[in-house]
């Protein structure tokens, strides 16, 4: 799908400010988004309002003013920092005689520009089509171009109905392709589980520095641009912790305020990596002004995808930009997550993070007593292979009575694979 910036350059920005809170931060982020989409901002307007106008979102007087400005400044597009209803978008376009795009349309466009892999492109197109299907007003001509345009319409079908039907067919086809991709991902995940390699997934607000940190930890060369949503396609790399333990690190798409639901749904395959991880590294830009707000936004998305139970280490990044913040780690009392302060740019504090990861994984080590039937020979062999067996006897029934020491998540996975009842495991004590 063509990007906005391919045909449009000059944009007027409209930010509707309902409460005056964080207005500047909001506008700054919006400007960054628009610049990331490759547009040229010719003017930015802040509109204070108590409630949105049902017909135009902004008042009629303001619409006339914007129309005048658009004509004087030769603007190609009016960008709204809010989510408009299809009717509001339509009314505004009719009135201003200029293309109108809301926050979701803008984010989708940036995603479309950034997607590199087959899967990423499919996911973005799916989200775009779902968004567009509620907004079918403009002639959706590129579909006809694709299919030749002649003989497409059924008897008595209007252009709009034809477009709707074509979109419906395309959505169905993309969903089928994505479900194949998901199956392949699931198979790779099962393989990783089999080899008992813990998976650590990086999450964070867009532009918090996840890719730079990922590159530093893995020696990879993932695109780490100072742009919103530089990374769209998940990347997986193996790394080794100081104790010699192998883990897989995955870098995922950045989150943002009001991340469109369609997008979260379309990126299910990618975000499954987060939900299935053993540990999350929540990368946070240390700059204090919007820090807590952004942490909350990310945690909301984590909850939205069902990953709220995955443990986190909070990684406060970019300390090199702030005097007086040294690299250090901390385990706050009554707070669920460990914290590490570091700079992914100059590498200061990276060793502390690796140490924290190691400590987390070894803290998962617990001692268990378990009784294995004679039929569980493979399971027993696996435990020996992992070096987990501390003691073993055989009882009168010929079953193996074992004492093992292993991370809880690993032992649970092994039991599930061998169809052994996890509830019969007896934890003896935990190692710290």
C-alpha cells in the first residue's frame, strides 16, 4: 500500500487539547510521528476544547480557519493527533477540500514504511485494511488497478459494495497467510523449548533505545535509528550470560500511546514472542518528564496481549545523556521488578544487566523430589543431560525416586512434554 508521503509532502498538524495536561509532550511526540512519516510540517495548531464536536471533532469556526490556511499554505494533508470517527473524517475532508488523516492512519502509515519482512508487511496491510474498511468513501482505485478493473462488479453492485467485497476477500487471504506464519513461529518456539533455552524479550516505548541495546548485547546490526518505530520485525539472537548460560534475546516493535487495537491484533504473531518469553527487559528512556506515563503505556499493551504475568527487569537507558546518573542496579523493596541503569550507546552498565539476568535465571533454581515411572526413561535421561539430578534411588515398584535441581519453568515444560502431572512435584527449598 502506498505511503502517505509518496504523494503528499506539506502537512498542517492539529492537536486538540482537552485538559492542558502534557500538552507539550503530546505535541512533541506527534511532530516526531509526522516527521517519521516523511512529511513536511508547514504549520501546527493547538485547539483547546472541553469536548469533541460530534460532526467535525473541532468547531465549525475552526474548520473554516483550517480551510483558509490549507489553501494559503498549499497543504496536501491535515493531520489530527486524535482518533477521528469515519464520519468526522469524511465531514472534515468535504469541508476543507483536503485529505484528512488521524493518529491511527498516521501510525499505520509509518508501520507500512518500516515493515521489511513478508510477515511484517502482511501484518501492516491487515491493520490498514481493517482501518480502511470502516472508512470507504474515497474511490479505492488501487484495488481496481491491481485486478484490471473491468468485469469486477456484480450485477447491481455500487462501487462502494465492490470495494467492500474486495477488501473482505483480501482480509481473508491475509489472515490465511498469517496463520501459516504463526504455525511456523509456534514450531520454532517448540524447538527452543525442547532445548530449554530461556527466551528474553525486549519491550519498551518506541524510541527508548531497545535496538541499540539489542545490538550491544548481541553484536547484531539491527537498524537502530533515532526514529519512532525503527524496528518492526522481531529479531532473535543467542547470547551468553557471564555464567555461560545461553539465552535467546528477541527485539520487538516499540509501543506508543493509543496503539491502535487493529494493529495489536494484526501483530499477534510478533507479540506472541513477548507473551511466551521467560523474562521481559522493559527498556525505559531515563528522561524523567514522561517516564512514568510511558512505563504505564507499555504495561497496558503488555496486559492487552496477555503477558502481564511474565517477570520484568526494568532497564533505564540513555544515562549518557544525563549528568549525575551512574550505571547501577537496584532491587527495590515491595516493588515487583529489579532495575538497572545503563547506557546502551557507550555500554556502561551492560555488565550489570547481564548479571541481573543471570541472577534471575539462577534464582529460578529450585530443588524438587519427584517419582518417575519406568516408562519415563527419556525424561530421566533428559534430566541427567541437563545436569539436574542430585540424588536417585529406586523404590519397590521399580520407579525412580529423584532429587533434582532445575529452574521451575524448565521443569514444568519438561513435565508437560512428558505428560507427567506437574502437581506431583514437591519443592524442597529454593536456592538464592
